[in-house]
């Protein structure tokens, strides 16, 4: 039985939209992170709301964070940090009812477009054993590092994408 059917409906085929986060959004985003990560962290005995708060607070920058909206409903968020050598996806979380419905793939296509436009690789880290690992591999990421709890991935920009890029970023 698919438990997602009991969650609020999402418009089929509707592309997610993004809204800039602010300092005032931290608690809401923390709750999204806790709900999205709980199952994966419980499986390895590492679910700890206090540690989750500390980890998010240590890296969170609202100027680099976007709410993910579907039909005007907040379903998740991502934080994309630009360095001199890469775009680093530090956070990407979706509420369980939005998972498996193409929302994450639509967000990832936008982030890949941003990587192509910038001519920079896209990097991400995922918890070992998380369904996110298969998601990143499906979107062309290659594993490049590993530690006790996390796996690192990188996706090179599409060949020639920088030369084809428009003068404006895909996000506007």
C-alpha cells in the first residue's frame, strides 16, 4: 500500500517553483529536514533532533537557500553554495508526500542546468544507505568519496554546456 496517497495531492506534471528563504525560516526548514531524514537516520541509529539542528545551523545560509513549492505548498528546500571550483548542494530535502512524484527530479534538472550554465561541477553528499544515493546516481552523479556515514558525489557539467549557455542563469 502506498502511504503517500494519504498525503496532500500534488498537481501532476506541475513544475516546482522556488522562493528565497529568510532568517525567519530556520525552524520551518529544520522541521522539513527532520521529517525527511528521520527514517534514514533511524535505520542507522543516528536520529537525534539536537544534532540535526546543530548540523543545519552550522552550514545554513538563507541567501543560498530556496523553498521548493508545488501548487503554492511548501514541500521542501535546497541550499546551493557556489565555490570557485564547484556548485555544492549542501541540503536537498523533500517532505515524504512529495517524494517519488518527480519533484526531486525537477529540482535536480534545475540544479544541473545551473551547473551547466556556470560550467562548474555539481557536488553533493548523501547518507550511506539513504534512497538519495540511487537518486543522485540516476541523475548522472559519480561517487567520488566515502567516510563512515556519508558518500560524496560529483556530476560534471555537460560537455559544451558553457558554450551553449544563455546569458542568464536558469533560475532567473
